[in-house]
């Protein structure tokens, strides 16, 4: 068993053991990143409470994991329910991932996207402000929160926020709302006096990994097509993105949460979690790597298929996280691709969910690299 007695000893030491016995609220726990975060927190010994509007896909990674955590179904736009949930559960830390996270959908449903991503974030922050037990908040936004200039260099935390589409604008706005709450209600100069809560925002780029079945995302589209022996339609073959395994930014979120829960207020800030330059690949390069792992994968390019604007060049500069937070990536693009495709092959061909195994391997590789959170 991957997380048996020996595995539990290792897990108890990760992130200095800060999550063991802690109550952790994860919004959007039924989504792709939220489900992986819930799995990891569960293995760390945290008491995880999930809050989400629904189960967004079928199949669904969270349901397949069968974690047995407290799962509350509710909308982040329901101010009263959010407030009552936080009052009833009294979490030590909140990871806010609930969002309308698809660019394409934001063109079809701009108001829903704007309300969910902006007002949903505000509702979480306001409920935390009114609760004296919450010690740390990590708001997850996106690399698309930056005003995109199609720069070759990566965007830094000090670059201007913006957005040319409803999704990007909503994420930039959510980041601004968080900054306003940090300055107005969770001010660092007042920490330990008028309040005891530290707030940070985390921005990550495109993540891949097993268990994602969202619409209009490259890897899920590829896997669905391969399972049906069909060619996936590629609408933007030359677009570049900072591809990384889902566990990479999650390790950053957890490391950030560890610092905040430890009362280190210098980490109450904005943080980028993106891969190194070698992992910034064009869509066609990602497909080529995937096809090496599974020969059932085929594709067809229809460049005029796109009916909405999407940035062609986008990457993050994560120097700040690497230097100050001591965070770094564990898997390169080839290993990320292999782990991702192997996960789906196991699922579609053998009806196996290997998320535990992937997490175990990731932690072991992090220990070998002497990464701080894995070597306390």
C-alpha cells in the first residue's frame, strides 16, 4: 500500500507537518485541481471540508478518489451559505479554487463568469473577514490575470493586471479584490493586533495530469478522442503555454499555506507558480509528446475553427517563488507528459485510478531533489 505506515511517517513530515489535524476548507474541491489538492491534504492528515456548486464532469476525479471527506454542495455566490459554512466548520485555512475556469465558456456566459470569479472571491474573503478562526487564505487566480502583451519574457508579479476576454478580466479583477482585502482588512501592519489572518494569491498557468475531463482543454480533448478512436480537433496549434503537472502548483499552494499558517507575514503576497522555460511548449509539441506515449492519439488542425480571442504567447516568471519561497518544479515536460498519459491509459484500458501512485512518486522525486517542503 503506497500510503501505509511508512508512507504515513513521510507524509506527517511534509510541509513541517503543519496540515496534520488542521481544518482546511477547499472551494471547488470537485474540480480538477481541487480534487488533487483534496487528495494531498487528506494524505497529510488534514480534516478537509470541500465546498462546490456541483460535480462538473462525468467521469469525475473527485468521485473516483472516494476520499470520504465532508463535501458541501453550494454556490460561492450564495453569501449566506458561504458564511454559515465557514462559521460551522471553523477552518484554519481556506484554499479558494472555485471558479468558472474556461476561456471559451466565458464568451458564451460572460456574466456567469464575471459573477462567479469576482463576487465569488469577494464572498469568500468577506466571510473569512468575519470569522476570527481563519488564520490563512490562499486565493487561486490564473496566469491570465495579467494584461497580455504577447511578451517573450515571463510575466512577473509586479506586471499590470488586465484581460482581453471575460475569463481573463474576471481573474485579474479577483486578484485586485484580494489585494484590496489584504490592504484594507488583513493589513500586515495590523497583523497580531486587529486581526490574525494572512492572505496570499497564487497564479499558475496551464496544468495537466490525470483526472481532468473539462471541456475545451487540450489533454481532456485528446484523451476523449483517443478513447473513441477519433482525431482531436486542434484550433490553435502554435499557441505556447507553460505546461506543468497539476501537482507542481499544488505543492506551491501548500508551501505558501504552510508559511502563512506559521505566521510568516512576509509571504502574504502575490506568487507565480509556473514551469521553467524548457516546459513552455506549443500545442503541437504537447500532442507529439502525448502521441509517443499512446499511439491511439491522432489530431486534425482547423486553425479557423476558433471563434474567440485567445492569447498565443503566455508564460510566467516564477523567480520570486523559487528564490523566496524555495519552491521549484519536480517533473520536466517529458515526465509530466508520461505521467499524464499513463494515468488516462490506466483509466481507459484497465479502469484503474493511479492518483495515489502519482502523488507518491512525485513526493519521492521531490525528496531526491532536496526540495524544502519534502525534506524537513
